C-alpha cells in the first residue's frame, strides 16, 4: 500500500514522502476503506508543520478528509462492502485506511467523488458557524478569506438566510465570483481599507465577524463590529495571532470566541448533528450551493498537488485522487 508520510514536522514540500506500507487490518468495530479522493485543506498543511490543534504522532500520514469505498466491513456489517462513504481520519493520504464504522457517512448516489471528498469539513463548518452565531434575516456579517472554499460556502448559506454579507479577498479578480455567489460587498485588502468600506455600507457596524485569517486583518475586522458584536475565530491562515484592541473590547462590549468543528460536533446533540449533515448534503446534492475544484492529481503526484494548492489567487479545491 502506498502512503504519504512525514517523520518530522516542517514545510510539506520538505518533509512529505511516499512510502510502501503494510495493508492496515481493521479492528472489530472498524471498516477498511479504499480511499478514492481527498481535498487539501489549510488544516492539512498546518498539521504537517505542527501548527494545528491536533499534534501528529510521528511518523504520520497527512490529510483529514476523504471519500472512499468500504473494502472490508465491521463485525456488525452495518454497511456492506462497496458502500461509498465520507469520513475523517488522521492521515488520509494513503490508499487504504481503517476507521470506526460509526464515524462514516454514506454518500448520496448523485454526489460525485469530487464533491463528496469536500462535503464534510468546510460545508459543516460554514453551516455550524451560522447556526452558532444566531444571525437571522436582515443581520450583517463580515468574513475574512472570502475566496476560500469555506468563505464561499458561508456566503451562499448566509444569502439563503437573508443575511447581509461582506467578504475580504487578497486578489481583485476574485471579487466578481463572490458577488455572483451572493456577497453584498467584497473588499480587496491589497487596495481597499476594510473599516472605511464597512462604515460606508453599514453605518452602525457589523453584528458578527467570522475570521479565518488572524493577524492585522482580523484586528481591522474587529474594529468593524457594532456595539455588542461578536467575532468568531475559525482559522489562522496568516499564522499570526490577532493583536486585540483592549479599548474596543471594553467600550464596545465586544466578544471574541473560537470555533472548531470537532468541538461543535462533540458538544451538540445527535439530532442536531443529523440535521446539520442532512441539510448540508441536501444543499450539495441539489447544487443549491456550489463547491469548486481547481485541479486533481494522483496520489503519486502529491508534491505537484501541494504546489498547485499554494498558487496565489487559486479558485477552487485541489484534490488528490486514487482512481
């Protein structure tokens, strides 16, 4: 079995390598899955660098999210061999992986592998953050990293709820696509000032910020909040912590809180999780929300996939496939 591993943390281009490994053997409560497709998320890259909330146990494979076929079923035979499933695991950049049977989700028949391999982390995070924020029709939201897969999903889901959405991008050509998806305001942070444009469009300030970037951009977004507003911190793409303005926090009664999908899934009821997954899958199956694919690469060309992932201004996910 081929798998991509790293024996020390560092930049993916420096530490990842492909090796041969024995076929994994499932335990009684596990299924063995032939992995078909994986998408590259920022969390995958941060994990390899040792910068994610979960630390790798070295040597480790990379990747968290994938779609595949059940090749060996568990002792209960809940899902027959050949069932196509979505799953998360620590290390999906390999040909086969064993995971607990209760952690897999059957893929709707009309959902492609390209869509299924990115149907969990970003769509559920976008859905859950909107639910957790309590935003409703007519409310206002500012998101950073608007052109990311997560950002584009937030824009589309917020539009369906009637929420006014502003989004930041780093490349001017990305603006039109976000407007087409339903954004009310798109700000090019290289050439436009976030706080000035927000004041021009929302005089009393934004009710919520979803931040995926951190650093000085997050500090600018924080200044756009209305009195009593909340910033939900989801990511750290800049790899820089937020320089918080204590005066803003005090005199505008602001709240800054973190969001991690794993924690949300653990702390919500089974009914809530089931509703979230059902809603997201219905959106994707009916194509009422869009997910983009920029390019696909076979597992053997994972380094090319990483280079494509790092391309500035990329529009769409980079997938690593095994078919």
